[in-house]
C-alpha cells in the first residue's frame, strides 16, 4: 500500500523498477488494481481497482462483539477471526484500526460538547457578575449601593458575619 504513493520513473535509475514492472511483480492479494483475465481484452485497458466491499451485518456484529472485549487483538486473534468471518487478516486489522479511530473521535466530540456547555455556563455566570458589578444593589434595602459597601464575598455565611458585627 505504501508503494502507491511512491513515484517510479520509467527508466531503471538507482535500482528502482518501473511502475509496469512493479505492477507485474505484485502478488494477486497485494495487487489492489488487479482484474480477472475476463476483464482484460486486447485493447490493453488499464486494470480496474477492486470494488468497494462492505462487510455483512453478521460480520460487523461479530467484529463489534470482539471489539468490546478486546479493542487491540493480536495477530493470532485477527487470524482466527478472519478465518471465521471469511475476511482477509488485513481487512480485520484495518477494521479494528478504523473502529478505534471512530471511538476516539466520538469520545473527543463528547468531551468537547461537555466542555462547550461548561464554557457557556461560565461565560453566562461571568456576564451576570459583570452586570452586577456595574449596577451594585444594596443587599439590605435593595437600593443602589455605594462602592465602599460592595462585598465581593457576598455569600450567606459572610452576610451572617457582617450582620453579627453590626449588632
């Protein structure tokens, strides 16, 4: 698969093979662009890519069940699962890799959503505090307060202490 991104020249420079030679030397399972003999005719059309294949619901169900038990199966587990599901080991490997990526993305989205909600709540609280500081109100009579009377720690406990001091 890494070979697909490499750029091969048509001349054999530096010991590299040409794209045609590379294509011919691949095995059937490695040849992602391989086509059956029936698909090729005398006009030398370029070989077609394998068709996109979705897994059956039964395969997905079994893959999901194993994923819940073990999100990182070893080679032996992947091989056994691939035989049981009639899939290539690479398909099983990539399915698990993609599923782990999906789970990580879902978790990050969920965490981001929670953080956004918390941020919105804090932002609203901050705005209400700023507004309260712009228009101070006396806690005793409800009228406008003087700047010297404003207590930043206006909690119920602090109000009780202040009331005791005044008496």
